[in-house]
C-alpha cells in the first residue's frame, strides 16, 4: 500500500471564480474573464465616484480690502466653518466688482465672493447666488451746498478705487445726472476711503462716494462730526429706485450716529444695493449648507439698515439663485446634516447617493443577465426538439422510400449536431433528455422497435 495516499480535498470557491461565472452566465472562459474584469471596473468606477463626491475640506472666498467690513465678516465665516473641519481661505481684492471678476476667472481659485447686487451678468453663466446678506448704502459726503448730483459738474469727486462697488455705483449715479469725467472740468478721482476722507477734510475735493465695504467706522464718524462736511440726503429717491431696480431706498434715522450730538440732525435718505454671496455652480451642496448656516449667524443681527433675521434672504438679482440655496431657505439643512456630525453626515449621504443607486441598478442587471443567457441556452435545446418533432412526423407520415432516406439523413445530421452541443452543467439534464428522445425516435421510427402504450407523434 501507498503509505502517503493522496487525499481528495474540496476546493473552496473563490469570490470571483471564473468557472462559477462561466456556469452562471453560460459563457466561455474568455467571456467569463471579461465579465470579471467588467465587474471590477464597475466597482472601481463606483469607488472613484464615491471619493470624488466628497465635499472639499478647503474653499476660498474673495472679500475686498483687508480693512473692509466684508473681510471681517469672512473671518467670522472661517471660524464657523472650521468647527466642521472646513478651512476658509480669505483672499483680498479691490472691492465687490473685483470679487466678481475673480469668480468669473476659473484660474483664480476663488469659490465664493461677496458681490454687489445688480452686477453685470455677462460671463456669469457658471455662477449662482446663495442669497443676499446685507444692504450696502452709498454715502455721499460733500462740502458747501448740494441739491442735486448734477450740481457736481465741473468739480473734483472721489468715486472709489477701480474694481470697487463704490466706483461702479458712483459712475452709474453720476452718469444718470449728466456728470461725466473731463466734461466742464469734472474730475473723477479713484481714491480709496482713507484718501477720500483726507481729501475732504483738506478741502481738496467737493464730494466723495463712500461705501462701508472699504471705509472704517472711525473715518465715517469723523466725517459725520466735521461741521464743514455734510452727508447728502438723496432727492428723487423713488425715481432712482424705479430706474435701477437693484437699488433699495434706505433711511439713516436722525441721531443714529450720536444721540447726544444728534448726528445726523435729520433723517437722511440713502440708496444702496444688496450684497450677495455668489459661488461657482459646482459648489458642493454640503458646503453650500455650511456657508448659509454661517451666513445666518453672521448677518442675522439687527443693524442700522436691517432688522433682526432679515438676512440672509432669498432675493434674486442678475445672478440666478442656486437650487441648493433655494432648498436650504425652504427646509433648512438636509436630515442627515441636521442630526449628525458633519463628517458622519457627509459619509452617509455619499453612501446613499453613490452606492445605493449602484446597487439598485446592478442587482437587477445581475439577476436578469443569467436569466437571459439561460433562456438563450434553452432556446438551442428547444430548437433541436422542434427539429426532432418535425422529423418524427415525417417518418410516420412519409411513404415514399426516397424521401424517407432523406429524412433518415437529416435525422443523422441532427443527432450529430446534438452530440456536438456544449452546454453548462445546469442544462445537462435537458441535453441528456434530448439525446434519450433521439434514441427513442431512432429505435421506434427508424429501426421499427416497440413503443410504449402512449406512443404517438406528440409523445416526446
């Protein structure tokens, strides 16, 4: 006896066993290998999409000058987003107009910016608004007397630096009053707020357009307290608002700056656009929710020109509102982000968005394909059965010896074809049954053997 007999061991099937795939789909080894490769490719695609669907951990906002109000607000945004593991990079700019130009430029790296309402919509097809976050009145300080802005013809006027919202709005309002540069001695100076304040105090200019995007509180208070400098109360305020629908009438109430000194001495009519949060249209929905949640905490406080919880608000101007923002304003954060930590909600939401649809699509496909292939294999056998049935009928009914010989030759060809058929294990019983029926027809119809009592041409 062999002292070391070889023992038969049952192999455990591999997860992606090619033979198993061959049996399942009734296909050859090359096709089975292709199926396995396709399965791995599908899983790889799903995994890559899952990874790429993750919200970014860092975004960039453009604010305006470093000493402006929007830069300070962005710093508050950064602290709130940092609590959820998202870093907010703050980029300074020449102002609100410059912010929009940075957003339009895909190479700038800016994802979000404060933008003046009513901005030029040209080139903003890939941008969306997350809503308005504040009013931004333009303050017009002047020396001497000023009834209408048209009275500034022939004088030196500070209109804010290039790229600022102040500059854009000043040019619009002056042009509406026929005040244009280099006409009748008019000089429009692109001074920043600090330079404009100093020029007014030194009596070097007649008027200055200033917005809080770049002006410091101390500079504004200094101008309000200077007895020689006055804050212009806009006349024809209704006409401006009708002509420029992005300008809102605003009122600076008497005594707002200083109750004791009663500054200003009377209500002052002002005009100003709303400030919008504008983003690229590929901003991740989860990040959009975080930003709007932060905006609610930063901008909801009451102020001189706004009531408590007035901002942020869903007001659309020249840039369309984001669908994610509209959903947030309507129902708040999604269910997962409302009750779970940000990182966990992000993970679960991506699983639901990526893997669940993949499963819902792939499972029916995997179940249907084997059924289709089984049907295809069965069709081959059923086709041979139909041929066998036709031959049996011919052998029963045909009396002409020559034609019977042709039928016998056809029968031999059928038997040869069936013997050469290749099927998978699950169809072996049907193939063996077909061969048995062929032997039966040969014995009974060709060799003239005895048939069972229920014999007949439909007895197969």
